């Protein structure tokens, strides 16, 4: 899985590309932990290039959210497609993440 990382001021944007499944989900979790260590806890996960996720991918997002919550922080999701949105709804995870339509909206939410 390719994971792009960009900065928008004080906000780091992580953009994984491809399905968030199995080993790729674990790679993403490692990257999220790295970003947390090097940022002020201000980061956005751009899911625009993630067509779907499996249970491991969902667990990765939930675990990342839980780890951040214990630190008093949270990441924000953007560009969640209909398939992933349905997974969030079916599993009861929809309200667990702050979600925005696009990167700019998510980045601005930190202001």
C-alpha cells in the first residue's frame, strides 16, 4: 500500500491508496503512530483513494481513534466513500470519527 503524506500548515494529511485490508491496514497503523509521534496530534486521514476496507481495516481505524482519545487527541477522516460509510453505519462506528467532505474542510476544522 502506498501512503502519501503532506502538510497543510500545522496539519498532517495521510492519504493511503488502495483497499484497507489485512497487512496494509497494519502498515497504515504503523504510519499513523509515526505521524502522532512527530506531529501535534493534528492530522487528517484522507480516504479518497481507499475503495473499501475489511474488518482488519476497520479495527485499525477504531484502534487508532482509541489510542488518540487516550492522549486527548483525535484524527479526522475525509472523503469517505459510500461503501466505507455503509461499513461504519452497519458496525455502529459512524459517530466515532469526525468526518469531512474533503481535505480542506478537515484541515480548516482544526482552526
